[in-house]
């Protein structure tokens, strides 16, 4: 009887491992919003990490998080690190490229709850009625990331936070 249970367990583990490995090797999460503001105004709120506290969806999740800024106040080389509760974890963001009123590219390093390095990108495109702001995150799916994707809809979860952040960004642009 124990041999049958062991074989059944091995089959379940093998099938699970096979399903995990068949998940995509990369991911991309993206949301956009048409905001009634000039690209220059929105760009300035994204390119300066000091301004993120006013619109980032994660700032509210842990008001007691320890934050630190390094490098220039904005633009390439500007860096923001955080360590907080289980909702925000710990990590570091560094701007690697910025083109005024066009894009901000960020190296995003998560330290916990799970280590990962991804790229975040904000693009700003003038349209009738304002500026189309697109916020995306892309990266490589590790084995653990693929396993998480089997049980959680990361696109919906993170995408929802991006939507909230873009709505907050729109409100912040009106205020200042």
C-alpha cells in the first residue's frame, strides 16, 4: 500500500512540476489611463521618487515603511529603497533612463517577500483630452514565479494596483 501512495505522490509532483515549467518564461503587466494633464506635469510626478508618496498605491499599505533616497533628486541614477510590512516587502527602484515628457524606465529590485529584478516603464503620449500614461512591468519568470502564477492571478492583482496608482496620479496632477 505504501508503494502505491509513494508512486501516486511522485506522479502528482511530476505533473505539478511539468505544469509549472510550461508557464511563460517572461511576463508583462500593463495598464494605461488617459489623464487630463500635460505630459510634462505627469512626467515630473513620476521621475521624482519623492513625489511617489502622494500617488503610489503602495505608500498607503504601510505608512511606517522605512524609505531612503539616494543619488540625484530625479532622473537617471535616482534611487528609492524601502522596507516595510508583508504588504510592501523590501526592495529598491533606480531610474535607468528618462526622456522628458516621454518615458521613465526603472530597474525594480524586490528583496522580499521574493527576490526578483524587473523593469518598470512609464510612457507619456499626448492625445486629444490629455496624456495617455502607460505603466508596465516586465521580467523573467523564475520557477518560483511560475509556481505562484498557477495559484494567483498576478496580472489582475498587480494590474489593479497599477490602475489605482494611475488614478491617484491623475488626482495628484489636478492638485498641484
